[in-house]
C-alpha cells in the first residue's frame, strides 16, 4: 500500500503482552502501553498517548517552521491538560501551554503559535473532535 503523491502513510502494530500491558512498534521504535485495568505508572495509557502525540505534533511543527520564519529559540516545553467525561467516554477538553525560551518579540511568538495551530497533523485531527484551547508564552 503506497501513499499517493502529496500524502504520507503511517503504520503501527500493537500487541497485548499480558493483562498488565501491551507493546506498540513502529519503524525501529517500541513503546510499552498501559492497558492494565488498574493502570500502571511506568507506561502511558491511551489518553496520555494521545496527549503525548499532540505534544509531539506541536514540537515537530515548531522544528519545521522555525527555520522558515528565522525564529530563534533555546528550548520549548509543551504542557497539556485534558478533562475526560465518563458517558460517553471521551476527552471533552484539552488545554495546552507552549512555553518558549526565546528573545523574539510578542508578534513573532504569536506567529509561531499560529503556524503550530495551522500546520500540525495531529493538532488538526484532534481539534474538530474536542474543545482544544491553548496559549503560548515566553519562558
């Protein structure tokens, strides 16, 4: 199965290890998944994986656009918080803060945030299905 021009494809395989966890593999990487009904502290549960994917998407977007914008930074942190509703089970809201260590002015910081919101694959997949709000600030 090959992607058509202008499209990318992704492939992940996840397998149950036992009643306490599972393993996902992609390329040469693997990650332990918290699929234990009691939870486990040493692995991400599915909701946390989604939030980690959203965070990684924002960080990757920043890596992509900083050279284009000539934006100088020393570091970035993404803080994400979500609220889960029980019935039906879903994340009803996700809030994030991008903390950027930079000397760039506020206008450029806003421009960086606009680019993150506009061009992130996971961001744009999650946004229509939940209340996704966030801000950007200087470290």
